[in-house]
C-alpha cells in the first residue's frame, strides 16, 4: 500500500476547483475579475498569471518611453475614472490597475507565476482541467466550469525579429523592445531603430536626448497624428470642480464620438484625411523636408494602426537634428552597422528591432476537446468572443481602431450575463454552433486584409478563427456598431447550444 501511494505521489497534488478561471492579469483579466465579482456575486473564480505581477503588456514591455498609444479615458475601465494625461506611461497604467485590484479586493483571487501549459475539456464532466507550471518547477492543477481567456493575442516572451543576412557579424548589440535589457547603456551611442510603428515612434524620441544620434530606419512610412497630451474640456471641468466620474464619462463620450467621425472620414474621404495628417507633419518639419518619401504611406489612413505622437515629440527630435528618418531596405548587417539596398551605410552601436510581435491566439496553451487537439483556426467565431465546437469558453479580443478595453468591458458584460443565464436555466454547458441558415455561409479570415493589413495580421491570420458574412459570426472591429449589438445578444438564439 505504501509503495502504491508513493507511486501516485507526483499526481497527488490537490486539484482546486472554481466556477470560472480567468487566464491573464493584464488589462482584460483584471477587468474581467472586477465584472465577475460585481455581476455574478457568489461565483468562485481565480485569475492565473504567468508573470510575477499584474499588468500584461505594461509589465513585460520596458523599453525607453513606453506609453499607451490609446487615450486612457477610453483605454481605462468604464468603472474607474482616469485622472491623468490621456497618453500615459506604463508605470501610470500599472498604478491605475493596482488601484483597481486594491480597491476591489481582487488580489486574493490572482495567482502569479502560474504559466498554463494545457487545458483539457471533458464532456463527461462538463469541465476544464488546467495544468500550470509554477516558478519553482512544480505543477498546479485546477478544474473550472468556464474558461475566460484574457491573455491577449501575442507572445509576451519574445518579439518578432526578421532574419537578415549578416546579423551574427554585427559588433554592437541587437535588442528587441519586448525583451529590453536592463543593462543597456545608450548614452553617447549611435542607435538605429528598425521599424515605423507606434513602438519605434516612442523609442526614438525617448532615446534621442541621451544617444549621440537615433535613426529610424523604415521600409515604408506610417501615418501619424500629433497633438497636445491633454484634453481641454477635461482641464476645464476640473477647474470647475466637477466630479471625476462625470468628467470621465463626458470626456470618454467626446473622444469616442470624435474617433468614430475620424474613422468614417478615412473611408469616405481618405485623400482629404491624408492631406490633413501630412500637413501636421509638414508644419513641424518644414517645406524642405521630404514628406513624400518618409511620411507618406502606400495605404489609406487606418488601413494599418494609426499612431498618435503626443506633443509631437518624434518630429521635434527630427527637427532639432537629434533624430532622423531613413526610408530604405536592409541588404545586410555589417560589423559596424547596416548596408542598405540603396548602397548607403548606417553606422550603429545599437540596433533596435521594433519589428512587431508573434501572434499567439490562445497563449501557446495546449488545448484539447475530449482528447482531440483544438485547432483554433478551424473554428468560426461568434461575435469575436466564442467559437464553434469549443464549450464553456470566451475570449477577449479588443479593437484595432479603438481602445482595447472598450471591448473588454462589453465582453465581460456578455460573459457575466451568459453565466447567470446558465445558472437560472440549470445549464452546465454552452457552446456556439452554426444554425441551419448559416451552413452555406461564406467564410473568410478573422480580419479582412483589405480593411487592416499590418504585418502581424498577415503573418498570423491563419491562426485565428474564421468569420462569416453575418454580424453574429464576425468580430465587427467597430465600437459604434457593437456598443448596441453586444448588449442586445439573445442568449436563447439557436446559435447557443445548452446542455
């Protein structure tokens, strides 16, 4: 008997059961925990987080100048007023999230240092079994009735860096923003930042004050917007002593309205919007600067993510000569820098590859449904949050042209309403399925490349679920249509199959 018990010891770790298991303690997971506590009182839940603390992106990204590229009045939660500048640093965002955790007693539900390795659904038990590796190498096991995926959509451990010829020859340091080394000293150094998106536009001005010079090397330009890192109406309302909850809601609605109008204009009058965006940059850099070459993209505005440059810091650095832009392609790395396809040389001590990330739809977790591996790309999405053939699971994927958290809040409402509906009807299992009228529906990629063509989408679209040609079977990527559609979801629709 003792030998039998000893043999079973590795498997004898206690299995903890909860009604809902939330994956990730980033902006979506912390918000989900808040909503679950508020809207589903008495429901047991845990949040498993791979990192040693909360924050997600705002914890793992530590490059110079790290800041939001969405305003915090809409990137912040609807239930927690934001009181700072609209574009915030990672530290400010983490502080805000920490206040949400502390004020609502959420800390006791979060388990840090738990990297989920596998998730197995068992239809006979109607529950998920989750295995997570702890930092000390031990394995923690959980079962859950419902799985809420809030881990985001990219791999936190490493960013995407293309393989260029000669990289091993380079005598300086090559770093990716996602894994920024704490010991990197760039004072007085020549820095080349490869990339032209929001990350590059943040790093370049942040390093330019101390580096000898910073060059942004781009294969093709990106659209940027500039403006003051402040909102006049918010400042005025605070001067008048208006309650912060009111200010948050008023400013939030104003920003959302203006964003919607702007996005509509990028589709109905793209050339006019393009002229306005380029006019802002021309006013900062002067008529002699080659705006056409360095800041005029080949795509229409908002076909890729449009980055906001607060207080025009990137362009002020260029105008002052501390930074520059080169539009060219890399032929090869050399011992001292980069040889470009034009034949030009870029000398560098440090090369930063701000070239994007690896899309990871389900957090690199090994999923199986009744013993069969889950191929996420073979499923069809319901409203971008549930998937055919996947029971008792919801996923948070925010917006590409608006703040992520807007959708995280609304998905939380749907999940909580669904959980309460199941409790009221006695259902222990729910999954979505195509209705008879949907079976001949044309299917396409999760994101239409004609609508959004960023590199990470092109590289990873095949990993994401399919979408149909009906609103129910799409992620609309449009807050203004979903703000009414998601609360109106009919949970008795035949698309929901309960058992």
